[in-house]
C-alpha cells in the first residue's frame, strides 16, 4: 500500500497529465451526448454574452451586405405572392373546394423564428454559429436553421438565451437534398476544405445533370422544410466505382457575412419519429 | 503590476485575439489555419510548478474550446505542451541558469537559437497533435502532412513577429544582491 502512494507521488505529474488528456479526449468524443447538460448551458451563456459584445461592433461593417441579403429575400418572397399569378380562367365546371384549409393552425407543419447571429466561424473543419435566441425563446435541439439565401445548419446546443448551431460547414453535417429538376434525392455534406463549396452524393449516374442546376432540401428531410435553396452545381464527376456522381456545389449561403437567420421547427416531427422508431413487422 | 494580474490579462487577450481575429480570417488555403494562442503557455514563467502549468494549460485550452464549440480539441494539445515544457527547458538552458536570472522564456533570457528551437518544437508538437485529432475524424494523409507543415510555418512566423512587436522587458535578477 505504501508503495502505491510512493508511486503516485513520484509520478504525480505524469499521472495528472494522463488524467487531463483523457478528460479532454473524452470531452471531444462525448460532446453532444452527456456533458452538455452540465457544462454547456453555463459555458454557452458566457461565450454567447462575449460574442454579443463583439458582434455589436463587427455588425456595422456588414450592414451593407446584410441589407442586400434581406432585401433580396423580400423580393423573392414577394414574387411568390398569390397576387402575382393570374391567367385567363379556363375552368368549365365549378366545384366546391373540399380541401381542409389551415384556418385554425391544425395542419401547420413548420414554425419559423427569427434570430440574430452573434458568433460565426468558417475557418476550421468543424464550424459553429451562435444565435442570440435560446430555450426561453422557443429554440429546441435539432431545429433547422435557414438564412436569407439558403440552408445554414442545425441547432445542437440550447442554453437559456443562446443556442449553438452546427454549420453546414461541419464535416459531420448531412442535409437531405434533391435536384430541383427531377426531384432526385441525395445527401449534401462538406469535405472540410473550401467554405464556398459543398459536396452532393448519391445522385445516380443515369440522371442527366448540368452545371448551374439548383439543389434544394428534399421532401424527405425531416427538420428542413422542402425546397429551401442549398446550392447550385459547380462541377461533377463520377464517384469512383460507384454508380453515382460526386457533385461539387457552390453554397447558396454566404457563410462569411451571415447576420440574420430563421429557426425552423417541424411540429409534426415527433409523431413521425415515433412511427419510424417502431420496429418493422414483416409479413 | 502583480504577476497574477499580468498573466490574467494575457490569458484574456490571447483568447480574444485567437477567437475574434485569427479565427475570422478567411482561409488563405485549406492547409493554413493561423494559431497563436498557445504562445500564452510558452510565455509562462520558469518558476511555475509543473502541476499548475499542466492545469493552467488545460483550462486555457478548454476556454478556447468553448468559444470554438469543440470541447477538448484544443485542450488536449495544450495539456501536452504544458506537460512537456519543463523537459525541453531543462535541456535547452540547463547550463546557464537562466531560469534563475530571468522570469520567463524569451529571446533575451534564452538567446536566439535556443528560443527559436523551443518555439519551433512546441509549435510542431501542438499542431501535430491537434491536426492528428482532427484527421481521425476526417481527411487524408496528405491533408494531415500538409496542414501540419503549413500551419506550423505560419504559427512560427507569427510568434516571431509577436516577439519582436511586443518586446517583453526582462529584469536581470541575481542572487548576489
């Protein structure tokens, strides 16, 4: 017993070093699983507050670009107003519309919440954004984040007043997407190199694609509403020996100058997840 | 200015500089990420106890990690260089007794060549370990080699510019007085 204490005393520094190494590596491995409940809420509040102070200054330098993005988005949305579409009436028989109309909010699927970006990174292989809106203001984990120009990321951490978003520029991010033309679904990820370009996989080679084709979020995507812009095809080549293309996309969102985003919550997701979690009974 | 106050200010400045300036530089190339923050650990005094040095490196790395949202990624390399620092310092200046005469490692206290070696070795160790952890999650071997080499080069250059810009006054202390 005495020898054990002597050993610990003699090699205390080395053992201390080993312990700290193990602690930091386990932080890294289990991040988003266990430690968030204990530390992340507190740490998120602190770093979020510092980020807000910094953003107050830095925001002014991007006002021009932010204004342009928001007015572009407004113009795009105005273009989709029903009042812009009118053609000669070609109907012959008149029927009564029996579709359920969403007057009571019964069949609403997505709720949109605006948020200010106060922290943003794009230079490492794993990038995150901090939003000044948190659990008290209705943010939940796994909500989708959409900017004025397109998809931005997914919420991974929520504290009382701040939330952390895993940017699309993260080597672990996956967004279920499809080609706007033909509705062919694939998955968009980021290879960790250039923040302007994303990678689209799993599009079969039998499909004809062109440079400049739009890629939007797919109808299968659970947290993202469908038809949100992801990017446009920049170039493509066959993906090794597989039967699909490896497509490089030019990201729709300009990650360097993003100031306002919308958080999107799918309020029907719970039910869908419950159904999908039940084991399949093969008959 | 008391040493505790001085190092606290330095701690905050290094973190803020790394988070809000260096991490906000648009990437020049995919291999290059400018890192300067770990210079805080290299600039800690000679006389600090080894346990405190390791602990401080851990806290410092973890603070940066909470800003970048990657708990553990920077803490692990920081702990490594914090732990290895006394060994290399002993190797480099064991004969001259500079650790008794000067407060902390610098060009003046160690001389040009030993200080350059000291910075280069720890910059390399830090980036090697950091990129190794990153590489385990994604990337190719070429990416790993290229990133270690390019990032070490850039950091080394920046550390020397910092050392020349912010000349730290070092009092020569003797035990004769």
